[in-house]
């Protein structure tokens, strides 16, 4: 009897174990089946084929400079196919294209960025150049305004707009849909530059349309303008520097705070290799090519020997860097973390 009872108990127990096992298996299968059918899971499995989103450039950089803050903003970038004669129009095409190739650049095209800058002196907010504004926004340019607003500045906050020269990429953003883009600002431009366009003397033919733009966009601000020459102070710590050639009255600006110096060179050099490393090569939209080359060499020599960093409107973003003097000429050294504390 004892033996039979034992087996009966065991059989009963076994059926419990089997039932429990079946329950666990069914539950796991059910969970797994549910898991497989969850819509979120289905979509997470397809994320492996996320859409390609295209090129996105960095477009805003703010750094400390003495007691000042400086920001560079990418208004946009354009790609062009006239590497020669745009750069080195006074030398052979092969010379320029081979040089580009030797330096790892595409030869069939080049990219040019447009970089206005803001200096906060602690007393005034100074904007250097205005980008393309609403006029070219549908082409992906004219981004300054939107980036300004998302970076903690409002167009109404700008106290001074300094125009380095009167070419379209620097002046079009003065207006926003026919209205002043920076309604509380006063304006600074070099006297020579203003007179050059206003008097319409010795303007090259290829600048005819540019002259019309200048008269339409810049001259209406004349009453609010200060006309400066080299050595004039435009705001505390900021001095105008004559850098003529790219245009008749093209200006650079020397910025100094707490013994830190930086030179905003505007369009003194327009490509970090094909112009900065070859300052004698003519840039075919320099209005006075000989004078521009002389200015370029003078400024590159100064900033390289005195180790003054520069902000260049058409240097690769963030458009801040040093110029190193080499045995042959000069070399662009983009900023790294130099000014991040
Ligand atoms: Zn320019």
C-alpha cells in the first residue's frame, strides 16, 4: 500500500509540474508573439533604413575674447565651378588646378562660405556685415537672421552695423523684406567706400549691378552712418584698418580687449589655400587686383609675425584662425579650442 501511495503522489505532482511547465511555455510564446506584433517594435526594426538627411554645416560659434564675446555666423555657402579664373586669374589654369589637387581640394568646384560676425563689447553689440538677407534666402543663403534669433540675439539688439565694403554678400542683409533689418542700429562704413559707389567713378563694368544695389540698399541709411578712415575707433576697443583693393575702401577691423587682439580681415583673402597661401594670385572679383595683392601680403605678414588671430569672411567656418608664416608663404591654422575658456 505504502509503495502505491508513493507513486500516486508522484504522478499527481508530475502533472502539476507539467501544467506549470506548459503555462510558462505558453506565456513566453504569448509575450514573444505580442512583442513581435507591437507596432513600435516593427518601426524600430526599420530604423536601420533611416532617411539620408544631406549636408549640415556648423553655422554658429561664440567664444570669449578678453572681456568681449565674439560670434561668427554662417549666413550660407555657395558652390561654384570657376576655380580658375576665380582664383589666380593672373596665372595659368593648370598651375591653379594642380595646386588645388596637391592640397587635396576638388578641382572642378569650390565652396565659399559667408560669415558675418558679432562682437559684444559689454557695452555695445556690433555686427560686421549682414549677409544676403531675405533677397537670397530661398537659395539657402541669408540665414544670419534666423541663426541670430536662435542664438540669443535679437535683430533689435544690434547697436552698430559695420559694413566692411559694399559687395552684395555684405550689404543685402541690411534690409529684411524692404524694411531695415536692424531697426535700432547706427551704421559704420569707410568714407572712401561710400564715395566710391556713391560718386560712381572708376567702378569696373562687372560691378554695374552692384552699384545699383548699393544705391538702393546702403545710401538710404546715410543719415545714420558714421564715415570712417583707418585708425578711427568705431566702438570701445574696435578700430578701423584700411585694407583697400578688394574694393576701393575695403576695411578690416582691429579688435582688442584686455591685451587680446584679433583682426577681422573681411575679404582681404578669399580662400584659405588658393588665396591665403598664394597672396600674389589675383582674385578676379577684387576691384583693384594689384592693390588687393599688396594689401593681402601686408596683412598676412602682420598677423603671422605678430601672431594675431583673424576672422575671415570667406575662410572655412568658423572662419577664425591663425596665419602661420612658412618658408614659401603662409598657411591657415583654423582655431581649435584656443578661445573656449
Ligand atoms: Zn565677400
